[in-house]
C-alpha cells in the first residue's frame, strides 16, 4: 500500500504582545500605620459582600490618621472603574493640601494603567503590599473584618440595594459613632480636633 504521511510544517511560535500595562510599586508604607495629620496616608482595598442574588464589591479608602473612611463605593463588579471612582470620590470629599501616600495590595485594579494615571494626576504617591501579604494592609483588612462581623454576619442580605443601605449605614456608624479602642474617640472626633 505504500502510504506515507506528510509531515506537517511546524508554525513558528509567536508570542502575542500583552496589551495590559502593570504598574507595581515598592512597599513604602512598610507597616507604619501612623500619620501626623488627616490625608497624609490612605489605605485602600476591595472586599466581597455576599447577597442572596450574587456578589457585590466594596471599594474603600481609610485614612490612617484617625481611621476615618474617606470614601467607599459598592459595585456589582470588581472593576478598575470601581477603584478609580472611589479615588475620585475621596478627592472630591477631602481637602488635600499635600501629597497623599495611597497604599493598596497588588490586585489588578491597583496595577492598572487607569489607576496609575489617576493617582499621578492627583499627585498621590503609590505604595503596595508585598505579594500575598495581607499584614502589609492590616488596617484595611481590620476594617473589613469589623464590618462583616458587625453588619453582615447576623442577617442575610437579599439584594444589592439592601447591601448598599447596610454599607452606607455601617460606614456612617463607624465614622461618627463607633469608638476606636486606640484613641477612645470616633474617627470623626479625632479628625475634628486636628482642624
């Protein structure tokens, strides 16, 4: 039968260029979670909020001077725009006179080109936790722990709208009513003493 297979020509391997640009930064904060004035050092992160209709994502910025939550947004997607919109909201709400150090983990939204351009525009100095090291962003993790224990654990959250109400209510309580163990004041009281 004289059957011979034809050797296929091998296609040359071409690496597809990756169009995403990742910006990673040194851990400038280095677990120095103290600040001498408001809006000197911020920490930020995104956490998950489970509802009976799926996940919601809470993006938050916390001031290390007094623990005040300067901005938060709840979204239906863990997206770059959720994080950048939170930074925009913080800059609209706060009077920033000097450069702010903003510390995050190395999650995709924080290494994105959009986040880099926005923080550069607002003259913020970026700092990032070491990969896989939650202790480098402990104040933010601590806040999320309190939030989930005090606001979410007791009752199921049926809808996104109800999750939004719970988040807004808890952050108002946290900023204006909840006494901080370290300062014996609310974040707002400590913030007001500085002015």
